[in-house]
C-alpha cells in the first residue's frame, strides 16, 4: 500500500472501476440503502473526505442522521470504519477506511472499539507506510488491508515522495496480537441460552417490582380517597406517587413499610422530602416530632424563687409574680 496523499484522506481497498464485486452486491446482510452509499463512497477520488452532512446534500438524498445510521451499518459488516491515525512525526488525524468487500478483521475491531468512549479505531503508521491497530490491552494487530484487493487505481500525477523527518524515532516492532479462539456452534448456543435466561430473569424481576409498586399505590389511592377526600389533580399525581413507591422498593424498603410511610405522610402525593421523612419514621431512622401545643409553665421555665423550696407553688408564683409591686406609690402636690 502506498503512503497517504493527505493525513485525512480515506484509505481504500478496492479496484479503481466503480463496479461493485458480485458478492458485495448480493450481500443480503446489508440494506440496499447501505449498498448504495457504499457504491458512492467507492467512486470517490483520493483526498475526498467522508462527511455525513456532505453525503446528505442533493435532491433525493437521505438526511444526515440516516447517513450516519448507514455508516454504522457498514461498519458492523466490515465495509467501513472510522480511524484515529497516529503518524511517525507525532501528528494525529481522523480518517475513514472503506472496502469493496467485507473485512472480517474490521468486524472484530468494531466490536472491540464501538463500546469505548472514543469509537474510532486507533491505527499507528509504520516505516513502510502501512498501519497497525493498537488494542486496549496495548498489543498491536493487523489493520486488515492485506486481506483486501490491491489498490489498482491509476494516478495521472504521481504522488509526491514524503519528506524525510529531521529526527525520526524508530518505531518498535509490533508484537503479534493474540486472537481469541472462535466459538464452536455448541459454545455459541450455550452462550445464547445463558443470555436469554439472564434477560428472562431481569424481565421477571422488573415485572415483580412493577406489580408490587402498583399494588401499594392502588391501595393507598383508594385509602386516601376515603380518608383525605378526592384528589383534585390529574393522573400524573398517581403516576408520580407510584414511581416514588417503586424507587423505595428498589432501595430495599418492603411494601408494608411503603404503605405505612404513605399513611405517615398523610397526603395523596407526598413531596420528596415528605416521602423520605415518612420512610425514616416508619423504619425508626427518624424520631417523629411531638405534636400539639405545650402548655407554658413559669415555674417549669424559670424554676422556684429563692424564698420558696423546690416543689412548692404559691398564689403569687402561679400568678407569675416576681415580688415587685406595680402602680403609683405616692403623689406629691405642687411637684
């Protein structure tokens, strides 16, 4: 493979003719829409960049999101991938790789990197201009280009020879990548059965949780209607209350504790704070506040006077007296 004419140019595995290989044209694992986009990409020249907004322009074209969906479809089948290219001079650029035939290595790489935060496949340039894929475990592997057809595109103007770097660090030889052994049909069937059983178990747990939340919510709504009166809001109040109950059940509260907490809150649809406080009270994590007005007592507040022993109550202490006489003491004429 020759060196790239541009750091962001696509890398093609194709014959120069626009004709799509018969096996690709008959590949029923991809949609006709994806086959059309692939044919259009294979017809582009070196230096052209794959951009979904550019592909969506023109009368009769698909929208940008539809184009992105098609590119993901082609990536899952090994016809296309997004690359983050690291060059010998230390520079980095984004680019795409396109193949006229499906590349099994690209399919495996897509499964590895599509779950990462950065789904682009990291490829590192070698001394001969080729690239190797760097995997999350630090190992290097083939980029799949040796498995595709040779690039037979004629070039009217020969590509310029790259200028040698002033100081070029030697690239360490990439260690061979250990390939995972392929699963046998029996192993695949066992794995599929395990996944199906796990999915069924999760669905059953979700249904049990939803049923328990619905049971508690329905009971409380009928109870509140009888004791607190009809609810004047819309149906969202019931749904929100049921969601609160479900969240409490998910955190480990029992249906009985949720029912008691709703009674403690004493409203059709408690607020978040009311709901959390009520749950804390019924589980003895919070002590309920005393209700009712506390009668004021002067002796209980200030204690007995110094002239009286503790525990005695006289008329003036009961009358809140502090041994002071209020009123006019004397009136002097002419003053």
